[in-house]
C-alpha cells in the first residue's frame, strides 16, 4: 500500500486547492474523484452558468447577433465539451494536478479504515494510505419528496447548464441564486419561465434589498415569480402542449416542459466510510469541529459539507487552510468577510451581517443606503433598479456588512470584504479616493456619511 501525506476524496475546487497547496509545501498527495476532476463548478455549475448569463445579456441587447446556438457553443468551448459529446472533458484539470506532482485516481473513494482509502474503478480496488485524509466531496442537488416528480421531465443544474436545446417552458422550483440565475438565462432566450419560491422573498439568506431587486429584474424579463407558495405534486403531460404541471398549495398551477430542481444541496456522505472515524452522518447534522476543519485526528472536511455556506471560493480557501493546519501552521478559518455574489443582470452581492443579523447578535449597528438609480453611475447606464447598502458597528466604528444590487456588484463588494477583514476604520474608508463615476464611488459617499454620523456629527 502506497502511503501519502494527504489522500483527498473529491477533486473539486476544495480538493484541487488542497492538493496544490500540499504539493507547493513539499507534501505527497493522492487525489480521487469518480466523475470530473475540477468538480461541478467548471463543468456544470459556476462557469457554464456565467457563460450562459453572458450570452443571455448579449441576446437581450441584440437578439439577431447572439442566438442561443451561439451561446450554447461558447458554453461548450468554455467547459471543454467537444461538439456532439454529452459530457465535458476534464483532462486539463488532471494534467495540472499531475504536473504539480499529485497522483490522480479516477474512481469511487471510500474510507476503509483510519488512514486508509480504497478506490474502486472498473471492478478494480486500489488501497491508498494517508497520514491525513481529506473529505472534499462537494454537494448534489436535493430532490424534493414531491408526489409524481419521478414521472415528469426534471432538470438539475447539470441538465440546465449543459442543455443544447431550449424547452418551450420551464418551472424553477426554488428561488435561490442558482434558480434566479438560470431563470434569467432561459427567460431572456424566450422560454416561458415560472419561479416557485416557498418563502416570502427570493434568495432568503441574502439582504432583503438584494432579494427585492432580483425579483423585480426577473419580472422585468418576463419571469412569473410566485412567492409564498409550495409545490404539492407533479402531473406528467397534463398541461397545454403536453407540458408537465406542478400543483401549488394556493390552488394554482405552474406548467413547464422541464422542471428545474433548485431547492438546495445535499451532501453525498453515505457509504463514505466516515464511521471508521466515529462520525455518524445518518442525521445530516453538522460535523463536530474543533474550529479548524478537523473532525477527527487525521480527518479533515473541506468544501460544501464543511459549511458555513456553499461557495467555490470558500472551498478553495478551506482546502489551502486545512493543509496548512495539518502541516502544523498556527492558522484557523475566518468567515467574517465571506463574499456572496449572484450573477444576474444586474448583479447582487453581499458580505458580512445584515442589520437584523447584527442586532440579533447584540451589536448596536446602523445602516446607510444609496439608491443606485440616483447615482452618477446609475444615470450614466440608465439604471432603474439597484442599491448600495453598508452597515457599521457604532461601538467600533467598523464595517460589519454590505450589500449591493447593481452593475459590477460582484467586483465592487470586495472593497467591503477587505474593510471587514482588516477592520478598517471608517475614517480611512471615507478618506480613500474612488474613481468617478463608478459603482465603488457610491460607497465613498456612504463612507463619508457614516464617518460624520459615527463621530457624532
């Protein structure tokens, strides 16, 4: 049995980051994946969806010059899916890992004992020894227990991002970031889209102002946004033109030739062998942690199953950090400044706490808000929607949260990320020159207002 410093189960963003960090520090690495090296993000998640969002924006601006076929071809190029092939090609990810000195194993990885991982592929079993075992298995789409769902045409993010043909109509179950992004993509290409969200707003973990802007922009694009309703059942081919029907608890229905399941993510932890480390995953509760991503001696969990949220950039951060901790460096995770971004047009982004979350944590917080449409940048781009919001702790006079829904939000939010991470004083933020007219310039005005207010006038 060959033994490595690290055996990593899962070659998505967290696993890849861990492997590269370990090799950069001179440690030996074996990394295992049963499907795609690189994981979901570059193949059926972040990157193809952003490519399609770009195509949808181009199509909305000039339908004649940017067709669905062009957007689909560009998406295929981006995910390295050859013409006519059903699946993306992950060989570039394998090559980069092997060039870094990692041993790549394709197959299903399972913990066979403490410090042992067996890899099954094509009826062959290979056993690897690991001084540290890292679980980086990502997440999969949740399948809701909806009567009749097994008889209708369902999509997950995989089918939606790999689609080469447009459905006539689409029902999106779930109004989180994935559901909202894909709803806009298909609506802008002429698909009749209905979003069904059980809560009273879209993206319920986001700032309420972001939720409001995204709901308005989707409706502006023709999406039928249904809030506060739950699906109760599915009926195959019972709608117009043989569309499938989703029955809702308010007595109404939604019809679609495809049903996109975007109700959340599940962690594929069953049959992973975690019981060898005393870990029971039957109740799907959070892993016991020591604050450093370690769930048992020699066992680390990184990426989606580790929480606190589900982001590629979080997984990348955790992969690098876990390796450093395993090698004895005195570091630990800090999620105070974890950015979130939804890449609709316009974008929505946030970091840190909302005002309500801050108050619930006992923080005396205050919020400052600017309407994007009233800003110089907003006037320049003829904006009708949008906002920029920042929150400060009165006691420390430091930023604790920010949210924005406007063009360039996913980039502009990072000034706030750094301000929270580095605990930058409000006076320094207010005294920083911002280019005019930019989205970031709006922050400058809010910082000046906050500095004056928090100084007592």
